[in-house]
C-alpha cells in the first residue's frame, strides 16, 4: 500500500478525506452518513485549494452562503447544521496541524449568523395527545409507546415482546436499528448512547400492550403488515397514513389547503406529527409531573445531562412566560378594564 504524505501545501479535500477515514472507524452507519454529509459541504466549497491558503474570510463566505441557501434544500440552513459543519471543519484543521507544519485554524473564530433559523422541536398539546389516545390506526400503538415511554424510532422498531416485563410494568431498551441501505435496517445491541435502560410503563399502556399481544403473531411489538420488522419504506408509509388519518379526523376548515370553491373539495391538513415530537412530549410530561432532571436523563437515554437540562430549561421558561401572561391578564382585567 502506497504511503500518502500530506503537508501544508496539500489540498483541503485531501486532508478532509484523510481525517474522515480515521473518524468513521467504529461509527454507526447513520452517524457515518451524517459526518460524510458535513464533510462534503466543506469539500464542495474548498475543493483542491491548498489548506494553507484558506483564510477566515473564505470560511466565513461558506457559512454565509449556506445560511442564505443550502444547495441541497434550496432553503436557509439551520443554525444546528452550520454549527455542525463549523465543528467538523475545526477538527479537520486541527488534524492537519497535528500532522504537518500547518498551525492555523481559520474556522475557529467564525461566528454563526444570529438570524440563522433554529431547528424547532415542539411537544404535542393536550388536544393532540388526545388524538394519539383516541385515533384508531395501525400506528396507534407505536404512537402511544413513543408518547408515554419516550422511545426513539430506532428503539421502537426492533422492540420485541420479550423486552416487556408485564409483571414489573416495564420495558427494556437494549437494542436499536441502524439503516444499512436505502431500504434495510439491521439490529444492533445497545442504544444511541450505548447504555441499556429500563422504562416504567403506565398501567393504561400496559393494558393496551397485553390486549395487542393476544392478537399478534409477530415477535415484534410494532411490526409491518407481514409481521416482520419494519423497513424504512414501510415505516414511512405507516406514518404518512397515520398523519392522513389524523387530518381526516381533526382538521378544521381553517386548515384547508384548497379553496372552498375548488370543485374537488377542501383538503384539510393538521400540522404533521413526527415521532420525535412524541419523544419530546414524553420529556415534557416528565417535567410536568415533577421528575427530576437526572432521572429524566436516564429515562430519555441522553448521554449528556446538558441535553436533558436544555429541554427542562426551555420548558421552565415557557411555563414562566405562561405565568407572566396570566399576571398581565389579571392586571388588565382588574385595574384597567375601566379605561
């Protein structure tokens, strides 16, 4: 095998590919695709430019371009994506500095635009939680489990009946799936943070599971129509069908996407509910019921407590804003209603 020597005159793309080759060792297929995508943004921009010729203004131009329009989506890039790309670039420049005479890091001082859109993940409101409970659909059981037990999609899909302890009212999260091709999942032991966890199951959900098990011919709790583990496409179809059912049941005339004068009628659509919104709802329910942040971290399977803390902090601020609104309404109605 030929030994390739890189130096400060080598191109950015050569260093990026070299760093990526080392970085991807041992990572899951999903994380590999994420890193690969972030590196590709950088390679597409800097290409064969020698790494020692790249200045902060060049990297600032890349971030500004992506903030204005992402070439893949043709929409402004989210603040999270911009930060992720910046962090990957910092690591590539550090890697070059550790292995050559190159000693600069033009990505480190770059500021992410403050007005870059944030990726927002909201929890369901009480009415929407009611939809999850009352809507009859094949996706009802998966939705109940994610809402009231907080499983990720990748943890729910491989969940088996043997993972549920009906006597102790709990389920064990000991495995997950990763996407290994366009339409195939493979089961791997462990979870996203590598640690198994045991989740308490509310009595109502436990009864749902018991009833569902008597009718199931599959080892998987939430299987596809053939009784096998879901594929990416079967899961996508299930969730699209579920959202269509929710729209059919609960959308109002105000949510119509077509004119009332359209001869085809009014197409009603409620806001799309995603699996991660259900998991965020679970975190909100933990907070609202008084579960402390360290216990919530374990139940949610967060590797870093700061992730859980950020959710709890946001919820606390939201609750404070609601309290302040109540205060302001009280002042207005009590003291200024005569004005």
